[in-house]
C-alpha cells in the first residue's frame, strides 16, 4: 500500500514537472512571436508571459506538492479508547467508503515503532482530528486533542455512551452517537469527506 502511494505521488509530481516544462516552452514561443510582431505594450506583455512561464517551469518540482493539496483526499485522525476498538474500526470503514483517508493506530503503528512519532506524523498530516469519547477523555487523548489544536487541525468530538466532552473542546459542536449511532456516524462521515 505504501509503495503504491509513493508511486502515485512520484507520478503526480512528474506530471506536474512535465506540465511546467511545457508551459515554459509555450511561454517562450508565445513571447518570441509577440516580440517579433509587436512592440511597446505587447512586447512588455510578452516579456512578462515569458518570465512567469519560466518561473513555473523552473519551480514546477517545488510547486507539485502544492498542486497536490488542491486535489487531496481528506485525512482523518481517529483517537479512541481501545476498549471501544470495534466502534472505531466501524467508523474508520465508513469514512474510508466515503473516500477519505483514515489514520487509526492499529493500521499505522507497527511493532517497535515509536508511538509518539507515529501519532505526531498522523496529526501533522491530518485535516480532521476525531476523538471518540466513550467515558472521560484519557490523559493521552487530551494530549492528542491539545496537539491537534496547536496544529490548527479541525477537531470534531464524537460522544458515545457516557462520554463527557473534555474542557479542551467544551465549546465545540460535537457528534452525538448516544441516541442514534447510525445517524451520528453518517453525520460525521458527511462532515469529514
């Protein structure tokens, strides 16, 4: 799965680089034609076109990651108590069906890997942080919420069973699974995909 992601990333960046080169050459041709046919303002426009096209071509490898963000798939980080892993996996599956990527520890943290570093990487890449709160939020969940907020990741709390909204997100609108679990999951999926 990781090799396929790296392959599609390099293909996209390669395509963006080729597009930049084509734009650069096209700009040069247009600029030369305009300069031979016209003078004054049109020559200035041709020069600006040439310069901008050259910049796009020269920096296309650097611009590719930014272009990728324009079309990127939403990324959701799920935080939950391991006693409710079944619910978390069900939610993850529904979010994936809607086309978003899900970071869930059981899929992302390999044996021997640093949990802190894996969580940090997951939070860095996330668009949404979804804590599934089933009782009081654990200290580690509260820490993850604080880290997500410090990175300006949108936090969408999900309350289940006897969950209590932690003070870090007290004013945030939350998804309530207590009355209607299916409807709540559907609402969450609509908001993150």
